[in-house]
C-alpha cells in the first residue's frame, strides 16, 4: 500500500484577500522620493505576504492539507542589485519565525519553485551569479523559519542553448561552484520542452539530487512514453532525502494547448498513474499544478472518494 498526500501551489481560490505575492516593481520603488520610506513600504508588503502565508497554512490545516508550495515572490526586490544594502531579513524575522513554528507544530511539508530565470547551466557567468543569489534568498527564508532547507527548491535543468548534451555537462561543471548548502536545497524536475525524464535522471543520479517526476511534462516531452521502466530510478534519487518522493500532477488544458495546465486534474489519468506505482514506496507527495489551486484539490478528492480502490485517510490524503 502507498499513502498519497496532495498539495497545491502558492495561492487559494477559496480564501479571500490572501495573496502572498503582493509586489512592488523597481520602477515603483524609484518613483518614491523618500528611499527609507520606500524600503519601509517594501517591508510592509513582505510582512503582509508572510501573514497571508500563515493564513493559507491555517486554511490548509482546516482541510487536512499538509503539503504546500510557497510563492517565490514573498519579499519584493530582495535580490535586486540596487537594494543590496537592504537587510530584509531583519524586518521579517518575527513573521518567518511564526510561520516556521506553525509548520513544525503541524508537521507540514513546504517548498519553493524559483522563477524560470533561475538556471544553473547558463554559459553566462552573470546569470549563474544571479541565480545563486536567488537560491541564497530561499535558503535564508527557510533558515529564518528554522526549517531544514534540504530539498525545498524544485528547479528545471535550465536552457538547452541549442546543444542539449553540452548544456547537461555545463550543469555538472557549474554545480561544482554551487555552495554545498545551496546544493542540498535543490530538487530537479523533467520539463516539457528540453530536458526529458532520462536527461534529468542522468544529472540526478550523477550529482545525488532528488528527481521530482512531472507526469504532464513527460507526456508533452518524451522519447519513450513508457515512464514506468524508469520509476525505480526516480525513487532511488530520494534515498538520501528526509522527505518522501515528490511528484507534480496536472492535466493538459486541451489537445491544442497541451503544455498548459487545465483548471482541474483528470482523475482517470491520475488513477492510471497510481495503479502503476502503488506499493513501490510508502508515500508519494503529489503537488497539484492546476489553475484552480485548492479547488482542484477539493474536486479531485471528491472524485477519489467514489473509487472503491481508494481508502480515504482525511481531506487531502488517501491510501491505494
């Protein structure tokens, strides 16, 4: 038997006025004549975002959801080069501590997905440095919550730069300059355009990085549609992680827009996947990447309750 725990991404469709991604652009920041006042405004926005994160976690707990991805935009302009003198951690210290205490008390799993411009296989030194600066931000946020930062950031391999083999080897080369603390932060996922499951497994096995299997991406980008033959390899990449196996689950919006996420998850597709992996691991944490966020989770659980092969545990987890 395998326990399946469902989570969702960043924002709730049910909890009103709870955005954790309120922001300020650098243009807006510069337009304010009082720089200190502008920084105070950034700090108010950041603390509001973190307050909404706590509201989201409390909403999740009310629905038995213990798996959640935070927004990557919690602290606007935190890594902007023109604000390198801003000690943003000082202003959000108490908010982070409160979040971390709640997460630990209720044994929640939380993580991040850095933005697409955070890549570790870029041939440009300035992009690699900026990417490491962004990853350091996530590491600092997690440490501020007093959470173990291991395997809390899922990333794509990066760009293919018209030479996929060379881009894979450059990832390995660049990995050697990534600080060990940041290395431990990283998980990799197969993507929907360039780096397929086998490509990503190559890196994960070589560098001891957990692989987050994205089924939808595999359906959109594969050489061999049969992912099952590599499932054991995926599982083994999690051998040194403190967390259960993680995967992403979503459905295509349409045949024409296959790569785009649908509002909800196709329960038949999900059950077909689960029928092939049940019993292979004690637990799988499935992050729902659907446009309807928590509503998609609630709808999927409602449909799963009708399946005789599913044993419901609570509002967001079940056993197969």
